């Protein structure tokens, strides 16, 4: 099962693949330029991208420099959870399903083992039970689009007020908005993104800037989560 939005496993998988390039190139007789490492990803890919940069920043490799382009990632998990769980309007069942997938992943990975009945509203419980232990929850179209109608009042209160220590700890473990990032970092986000809130890019930019990181921010004012993807691709292409 894919550990959705879990920074350690994503970074480890990506880093191992990158580090395997050298031996593969030698095997195939291909010259590889290791002067610059390019990392790019959007949405969960943006989060995985920054998680990988954190790994390379804390444990350097043979790459001499790096350029990281991250788009619309949920880098600050605590702030994101607090924000989305208080929304009074819903945009898409898929949005709520993705939030659920993150929390179900952490429930398993961190051994929280919370009962679904403690986390969810009764009307959402039968649908979610079908997807526990699978990668298919994003396929559901019957999860309420409004998070307040999907998650139980007690669960929302525990996260918003910071009293649910087990889940807060898991969310904090996956915060990647504040670290000594190496190389150049470009953050791109749609100003009208209602799936992954813009606060992630704003907060990460400010925190990295305070650390002296070479970080840049690009906001597409009217862009949403989907429409901002092509500007992200264009920025990646121009940076290569």
C-alpha cells in the first residue's frame, strides 16, 4: 500500500533511485553529469520533492549543486489539517478523500490505530471502511465534499485545538516547511487552490528565506490546483 504523503518513505524511495543512476550509467557506458541535481514534483510530488531535498540537504551526496522546483505541495501538515478541517464549504469529494488517505496512512504507519468510528461521521463510515488498507480511496465519489460532514466533531476538535497528541505528532513528523535547504528552491502555487491551501507555499517560502535559502516564490493568482500544473511544467522546462 502506498504510504501517501509520508515524507520519510517517499524521500528514501526517490533518493535510492537517484543514487542508483551512477551504477546504471556505468553499466550502460553512459556519461552522467553529477554537477547538479534537479528535483521537480507537483502536489504529492511537490511534497515528495521537498522531502527528498531535505534528505539530500542533511546527508549530502556526490551532487555539487541542486535546483528544486516544487508545485502546490502540502509542506506544512499541521497548518493544512487545521485549515481544511474548518472549511464551511466543499469543493470535491476527491479533496476530502485525499485528506482521509493522509490520515489513514498516518494511523497505520505511526501505530495510532484509531478506530474509524472515532474519526468519522456515521454517514461517511460505510464508504471509508471499503477502502481501508487499499490505495483506492480517491476513487470514491460518495465521501462528503465538506470535511465537517466527513470527520467527527471530536476528531476535528482534537486536531484544531492540538489536544490529539498522537495525530499532531504524526503531522509534525511530516512537516517539511522549515529546514536548511541546499541549492536553489522555486515554489509555485495557484492563488485559488482550494485543494492544497496556498498557506503551504507562503509559509515555506518565509521560513526558508529566514534561513538564508536561495528560495523563490511564484503565485498564479487565479490558478487552482489543476490549472496551475501547466505553468509548473513550463517553469520546470525553462529551468533545465
